[in-house]
């Protein structure tokens, strides 16, 4: 038994992390914190969690581990404080994902805890399982990078990505719980539009991890907002660096994922509804015989595998538990 | 040719009023005003209007008439200023709908222009056409009252309403353009819930107008928010004050509406999509043979017949134009 | 351990029943059957179930119990065959819900297994828990009756229902998996409309069970189709047979439901999203001080508490298991 | 005045064509035909059209022109019969779009009227205005090709397209009015998935027209189904054949579209809701400074500019009318 606090549990991802930990056989949800909603019960703010705990103001509560669900920038100082006290952390923000501080500053501005910069282990278990197992600070990947990297990793490891266009389609929960013009029902309903078209912050994160897999490439990544609540479909249109046959690509994907508990390799179209409210990533790929392009579809639930349930998957690894515990 | 200004044109209803007047054969849209969006073009804020005018700050612009699309309370002082200058007004707010000042204050608080209180003509053309034609200040009805009263008027005139339960189902645009917890996509999507269950302000408005039709009754009215953008379906479950046959009810509805250009009497179910983006009200009724209850369905577009296009219908009447001009 | 077959597992409710039983600690899902989809795996037809069993043609498979998810009329002969073999049955159809054969024939036509007519125990555990525990044939309630009766039972037991209007709002899954004009996305999207307005078959079912609770009443019931997948909000507008105070009504609801594991009594609005994918029923009520009417809102997931998970709740009772087993 | 019949007016696109022609100042809608719905009024089948004409069985009705809204394959013989009688035709099917018969047969099978094969003028007015003006048989473009080609034409004319990935996102109406598993509300709601991933028939059509503009290229095109009714967003990710600066690309787009009445050039994101129920195409483009890729977004309403209103635009040209008549 290990105790875990969820900081920022009033947000969508934080609430789901709390829900998963509350029912988890090994972890004990010791505290849920929030600012604006402090004093309310989590199951009043987010009824679907059915977690009857009161949201508290964060005051350095004792716990063996913490899931930090703060916005970028705000997370770093709290993570530093937790680490100073020896609390193991899974951080949902981007603050510890990048390993090049200049690059971080270009995309996010000044870092909130420079002495810890770059100390996060990138927590995409299917790719970094071993590092996560011994980590004290895990940087939980962004939602788009999760789907994009799971779809591209088998090709990247083989150095097959010559060029890639990544088209990411996300439900509205990806824009967070703040009520804004773009999260207004009337803006999103019956609509689809791209956003952050001149550069989304997940771009350097994807490139960094592709590079870590041995395939340096300057990607094109464009995200789109769709009229649905949860779900993300990421398509990677890969121009291979050399000709790649169906058979070769099939082997790469099968070798990578045949025994992965949360990867569902499929033939044909995949839809986000099929992974809704789960930690699964569904992947489908094919080679376009007309031009040799390799097209990979990867579908996740942006709040689950793209955030909260992946955090629990990481916690399982960090505490030596079965990776799937509490996630099925 | 008469010039019309639309005040509050950045809101949903104001924008549609501007769009209708911009294309109107008789009226000239002379100005569109807004606060936060002043300086932007209306077709940038609301592309679907395709009105290429710049939103201005309101400064007592000259015009023959004005459509005021301000929130309740904020409308009254501006309407008073316009009337002082002789400008004819259609006011979309509730400020001039009620005729009992005490009742107004109970539901809305202090009135912003008491010397004009009660001077609005209730502008539901199918019921008050003649009064509107000679009015200088028209109080445009609320969306729920529009549908409820059109559905109930034939029965009310015959004194047939003994008791009535009104169940109103509305799209999210009815909650306005402000980004709030309840207009967030994630709140409304895949959901339905009642709101203002202890008393919605349209209740006294409906009762006042039923009374004006000769049928005093204490209604039960409950509104619901549905996951759609525009459209309102109002069901009135009427316990008749005396037995009413199918034949009698049919006569009442046919007499009332056979020659109305914007009322579509139908048999069987009606759906809000059928009146989307129009000034039509679709009405269907039947008598439950098991208990004699008369059930009336009335479907409108809450932003059109429930607000903006009905304002234009009223303007047509006020300026002696064909009632349907610019509305088909 | 008891084996359970799900017949008609390719339908929405059948698939969820299979999913719940597949993960159930006590029951073993021994077979899933279907006609058109026989030979396919259930998790191909309904990926979200993640049940890797192949759908078979029904051939009197051996099992301790069966959940029958056939259409009305088609269910009765199969249920009879199962009962003849001693298999305990929870039937999701209406075939064994009514206890007056003439009434059944009026609403559904000839019965498919007259010798078993009327032998079903009405399986709404919160109201009929003891009868279910000793039953071999349980008639699982309809979705609207589930929500309506849970909302009305405390009042009905006190004989408080003088008259009642029931307005039922349902997601599209309630219309079943058949591709029809009314289940086409374009018909339901951005729309709301009533259906079966001259008489929905759940009407006699609700009246029968209210009568069983001691409150004979001729109800008015009208269902509506909403643009969402799962969820049902049933509002009961009750004209009480005598004046009922807030305090009295509060006592009735608290006494009835304070210790019920699947009833969530709430103050204020309730929304269907809060019970999505669960066996919970959320209930809220208030007394309209203006006319004494008692208004009750009850929200369920029509495929879960309105069908599949309630079937499992019934199975738990029939096999002496904890009522909540496998349902949280 | 010229008379126009709409054949296949019970489909989505045919109904809108009928609606536009019924209100058109020059054309007279002389007949609307359908098979299954013959005998019903069009405004009963499609209330929003408000066209009070009865659907007839097609029997070679006399008319100056016809809009044929039949499925691929079924259109050709009827178009041939119309042309034999001298009726001018706009055909919404693919039967007369391709100019290489072998290619047609590869993608669509045998052609239904070989003697007319290849005689259609491709009717994308912004690109082929002059040819349309003198045509008797116009092949109305597919919805995806309309948006893709309008977005790519300025680049193609300059020979700038070295390689292109086309990602097309469409509402469900694109799948037609047939009730199928994929048009069921439950399949599309809260979902997004690719379809026809191994080859969509619009692929050769796009390539043919790019080639006609002087830029031969083998494209990658993948379409996706989104949970909305109408609207199509097509993104073209262009790898330029040579470096292209912002300034150069801006000139290409401005030169091409500055005076086009139905093209709206925008900076920044475009959304499909902005062109809903219109003949407009909104286009936005930018050059990715990181890799030189040119990214073009084009948004249309698939049933309007992607089908019905474009057919009327073509008819206007064919009959020497102002191109925008009846379309604003």
C-alpha cells in the first residue's frame, strides 16, 4: 500500500487520476487538492468519479507519491517542493518533458524550478518502461505525443521516417475545463477547425522523443478541435526514408506491440469511441501502394491514455506493481 | 426605407437581427453596436451573418428604429434614451414585457427606467398584431413564452386551460454567448438536465399573457438544456377545464392559425430541426383519449422566432410593411 | 460460480450485459449468441466490451442462467424453452412484465409463450428485491419505467399521486441498433422530437407497477428522442392527491432510498451524464410552492440501469450474491 | 425563365438543389422526382426545404435543364436520355467527371452510357468558368475535390506541388441518406474515424484536375467521418517542388481569388460552421517556417458548395445568369 495525493484534482485529468487511484487495489488516494473548488467534494464537482473526498488547498500534504495536474509553468515549483521532501511524482504538465532548456524556454517561457530541469523521465511506458521503473520524477507525456509516438515508434526505431505530417484530431476536453470562447458549446458544436496552426507546443516534444528513438526529423504537426468530449485520433503520414514493404512494416509493428497490454493493433479504420474511458491505444497502419507512404492511425482517450490513466500506469511501474493494475 | 440600429449585435440574437436587417428589402442597417467587440467587424465575430459592418460603441446613433439586444436590466435605460429621442424600439430583453411593476421587481429586481415601465406592447404578432402595428416600443417575447403561448393561445381564448404543465427543451444558445460552466461543451455534450427548477423568469410572462387571453392559470414550467445549438421544443400538458373533443380542439387551432404565415400546424411529432434558422413555429396537438388531456407541442428556433426574426416581424408591422418581408 | 449465457449479445444492451458478466467475480460468461453477427467476435462488433468471445447461433446452450436480449415477441418462445430446461432467466423484453394478458395483447399482440405468461417477477430490485431473490424468471423493467417508478415509488406508496404527467427524454441508443430513418445521425443530430405520442408501450407497465404500490392512476407519458447516445431523464410532474409538504415528501424519499446502494438522492438539477455507464439512478425532487405540484427528476443510463446492469443486479439477487457485485 | 427538374430530390443534395431552384429568381422548379418517396411532398420528406411540390416518379418530364442527383452508375443512363432529348444537365454523380475511361472503370466499374463518356465539363466554376458557360453537360465535382482543388489550384498552376497529403474531414451527410451501420447515430456520435483508407474514389478526380492545371502529382488522400451533420474541412499538406516564400504564395492566392464571389480568403484557422448552408469556400494557408511546407485549409458545406449550390452556380453560368443569382 502506498499513499498518493492528486494535486489539481478539479481539472478533467486530475479528477480521473483520483478516480482511478481511489479504486486502485494498491494505492490509497490520500488527498485531492484544488484551489477554486476547495471545500467541495470531488464527486460534487465531478460526479462520474464517485470519489467522496473533499478537495483541499494544497499544503504540502504527506504522501508516498503525487500526481500533479497543474498547468504548465505552475507545476514546476510544486514538483520541486515535493521532490525536496522525497515524494515521488508523476507530473502531467510539460515542465519536465523537454531535455533542452533553451527549447523549453522558446516554447513555454522561463522554467519554474531550474534546478530540477531535465530530471524527469519521459513516462511513455511502452517506450521507456525501464527508466520509469526506477524514476522518482516522471514527466507524463502530452496527449498528442502519446498517440503520435506510439504510432511512429516502430518506424522510428528502424530509422524509416524520412518526413512526416501529423494530423491530430481531438475532443474538446483537451482544451481544459476553463470556460472560454473556444470551449463554448456553440463554438465547437457542428464545427471542426485547426488551432495553434503556427506551432503547437507538442511539436518539440514529439521531435525530441523521435530523436531519442534514433530518427531525427523535423515534423509538421497540426491539431484540430472536434465536436466530441473525449478522444484523440492522430494520423501520421510518413514518407519513408527508403522503400518499405508491407511485410517489413508489419514485422516492425508486431515486434513492438504484440505483447503490449495496452496496445491494440488493428487492420482497417480505428475510431476513438473504441478506446473511450480506457488506457488503450488502438493502432492501424497501411502502406499506400501508389506512392509508398506509410500511414499510421493511433486512437486514444486524451484524458486517459493521454493523461490520467497513463499516470497510473507509470505509478504502477514506479512502485513495482503489475503494469495493468487498476486499469482494466 | 427606414434605418435601424442593432444594439448589442455581438450577442447571438443581436447578430441574427443584424443579418436579417442587412439583407432586408426595406430596412437599412445603419449601425451595429457592442462593447467588448467594438472595432471588430460583425462578420469576423459572427461569420455566418456576412455583415461587413464594424461594431461601434453605442453613442446615441441616429436611426428610425432600434433593436435592443441587451441583458435584462441593462436594456431599460438605453431604451428610455432611445424613446426620448423618438426612436422606435423593439427590445429583446424582459424589461418591458411585464405590466405589473411589483411582479417585475420580484423576478428581475429594480427597473432601470420606471417612467417607461409598462409602456411596451407585447410583440407576439400572431396574438397582438394590431397593437404592434401602432406601437413605438415593442417588448419582444421570451423564447419559451413565444412557443408556449403560440401553442396554448387557441385553448386559452376558449378558457379551456384548467391546469398546465409546460416542459421546455432548449438548445445551448439560449444560455447566451458568455463562456460559463454550463455553456462549456463538456457540460452540455451528451447531457440533458433541468435548470432554474425553482422558478424561471418566463413563468410570470406566460401567465400574464394567458390571462390577457382570458385564461387565468398558475402554470408549472420547467426548462431543460439539451446538447444542440439552436432550437426549442415546448410541450404543454393541459388538463382542460371541461371535456374537450378532438373536433373542438381542431377547430380552435384551425381557426387561430389557418392563415398565419409563420405557423405550421402539423399532425404527429414535430422536431426543432425543421424550423432551424427560420421564423416558423411548428405546432402539433392531440387529445389523450385515456384521460382527456390536451397535449400541445410547439417547436421554434429560440434565436429566430424566439428572438431575432420575431423582432424583424415586429418591425415589419410597426412600419406598415408586409409581415413576412425579409423573413423567407 | 454460475454460468450465464447472453442471448442477443450483438444488441446494445446484450453487449453490455456480456461485458459486465465477463468481468464479474462470480458469474462466468459461458456463451454469447447472435444471428446476423454469428461467427464474429463480440469485441469486433462492440469493441468497448473487450469481450473476446465469438458470437454463436443460439442452440439451447447449457448454462445456469441466461440473459435474454431479444425484441418483444421474439423473446417469449426462447424464454419458455430455457425455463423448460430449468435455466434461470432475466428477460430484457416486455414479454413477461405485464400481468394482464388482455392488456399485453392490446399493446404487443399475441404472446409467444402463453403458458408462461404472467410468471415473470418484475425485476426492479429497489421495489421488488425479495421477489427477485426467489425468482426463476425475472422480467427486467423497461428503461422509462425504471426511471419513472424509482422517482414515483415513495409517493405512490403513500398514495400521494393524484395525477401525473411523465415526460421522458432519451438518448438514441434507446431506439436500438437497427439502422432506420430515425436512428440516422442526420435525423437525431441537433434535433429533439417526441415519438409514439399516441401511446408508448411503457405506459401500461408504469401504471401496473404504480398500482402494485397501491396508487391507481391513469398517467400521461410522452417520450422524446435527444441527440445523445446513452442517458434518460424522466420528469414526473405529480399533482398530489392531497397537500404534501416539503418535509413530508423529504421523509418519503429518505425512508425509501437512504440505504439503497444505487440510488443517489440529490438536491437541485440532475443530468444524465452523471450516471453514464453506471447502474445508478439519480433522483431529485421539489415541491412547487406556487401550486403544490411535486416534481421528480430521475436520471439513468438507459442501457445500464435501464437494461443491462439492472439485469446483472437481478442476477446477483437471484444467486444470493451481494447486490452490487460486479457493478461498481 | 428556364424550367429545371431535379431528379433524385429525396436525397440530401437533391433536396437542397430543389430548395434553391424553387426560390431562384430565374429558374422555375418544374418537377422533383424520387422513387421510394414518390407521392409524398418534398416538404414532408425534407421540411427545411419548404418546397410544397409532390415527388414524382421520373418519366422523362419536359424541362430546359435537369439536376441529376442519382448515385454513381445509376446517373449515366438517365443523363444520356436527357441529353438525347436536348435537356441540359448538371450531374451530381461521378459518372461524367473522369476523362479516362479505363480509370473510371478501375474505380467505379462499367460505365452506364459509354457514348457520352468524357463529354461532361468539370463544373468547378472558379477553375472552369468559361467551359461551363458553353456546356450542355456539366459534371458537378465531388465534395472533397471541390475543397481540395480550390485550396490547391493557385499552387498547382505555378507547378509548386511536389508532393501533397490531403486530409479530409467530413460531416455525416456526406455518407448519404441511406440508414446504414456507419450513419447510425451511435456509430458517429462522439467518434472520429477514417474510412475508405485503401483508396477513396475522389483520389483520381483530384489528380486529374491537378494535372489539368499543369501539376502532375500522385496524392495521398484520406477521408474521416466526424460527428456533425454538414461541413467539410480539407487540409492539404504540400511539400513544394521548390522553395516558396510567404510573399510568393500570398500573391498566388490573392491573384486567384481576390475577385471570386464565393471564395473567402482568411488568415488563421477556418471552421466549417462558418460556411454552413452556403456556397462559400473559406481558405486559409500558411508556410511552415520550420520545413517550408505549405499548409492549406479549405472549408465548405459538403451538401452546398460540395454539391447542390455548386450545381446552381453551374446552372447560372450555363444560362448566362449572374453567377451568384439565388445563392446569397
